[in-house]
């Protein structure tokens, strides 16, 4: 008679019997690991959308070349989470694939952090107002560096625990549908960013250090008026 209180796992030709409490533990941690990756995507969708729709479109702050490279670092880092989530949904995620996704996230975060540090050092001298608007006393490139450090720490913790957090996708239709909506939004965010960068750079090989408009159509956005007290 089969023991319903245990889980049988085969690693190659080796048969391993896992007690039910351990099975439940892996299920809980797997669910947590999956939704952590989904939140990863949601977070960078929010960051990229805020930078583009609010600061660039609404406030008229054109991203400099280093700003664009930081956005690219965020996208590359998010591809790691996208890889993990998509394979989890298809039930094709392996431990090595999980490590590949985390490695891609770390690589993107390292590249983005290098760009952020470069921009911070450009404006580190006393009296330098920095580039763009400051939020809570920190400019966007400083917040970008903080986000990259968080990503590297996040991926490092998951790598430390190995397969404990190996993502397990939900089975409910609404949850899977929600995740697919997030994936579509992420892909759309990347597509819109690509179009916006093309409009900003036009057919030029290089962007000026302080861009003022969209080279492709010759449009210079006007910042909103500063309200008077």
C-alpha cells in the first residue's frame, strides 16, 4: 500500500522518500519564491513606468544616456525574474534554470549599479544640484542604485538557500491569469521604452549629455510651470 504521508522523488536512479511535513514546507516556500519573482516584475514595471510617464512625459525631464543605461539594467535584471516565472507557469523550471534566472538578475543589477555609481560620482561635488528631480532628498540615479543593491541581495539570499525557494506556480485560473497580465505589462513596458528611446535619439549614434528633446521629430518638451506660493 502506498504511503500517502510521504512524497517520493527520483533523482536519477535514486529513490528518495520525503516526509509529508517536508513536502508541505517545500510547497509553501515554493509558492513564496514564485510570488517573490512576480513582485520583482511588478516593482520594476512601476519604477520604469514612473520614470517614463511621470518624470519624462509629465515633467518634461529627458533621460540622459546614463539614465537610459540604468533603465536597460533594470530590464535586463527583470528578464531573470521573467525567465523564472514563465518556466514556472509551464512547469519546466529546473534548479539549474532557477539559478540561471537569478544569475541574469544579478548580472543586470551589476551593470545597472555601475551606471548609477558613475552618475552619482559625476554629481558628488558639494554644490552640484544633480541631474533631474530629487525624491526625499535623493535623485533617481541614487534610488536606482538602491534598487540594484536590493536585487543583488535578494538574488543572493535565494542562491544561498538553493532549491528551498524553487518557485511553484499557482494552479488557480485567476492567479495564473493575473501573472500573465503582469508579464504582458512588462513586455509592453519594454516595448514603449524602446520606442521612446528611438524618438529621443533618432538616427544619431550618440545622445548629448543633457538631452533637451526628441531628435527624431525635433520636439522639445516644455516642463510644467512651477506653482507660485
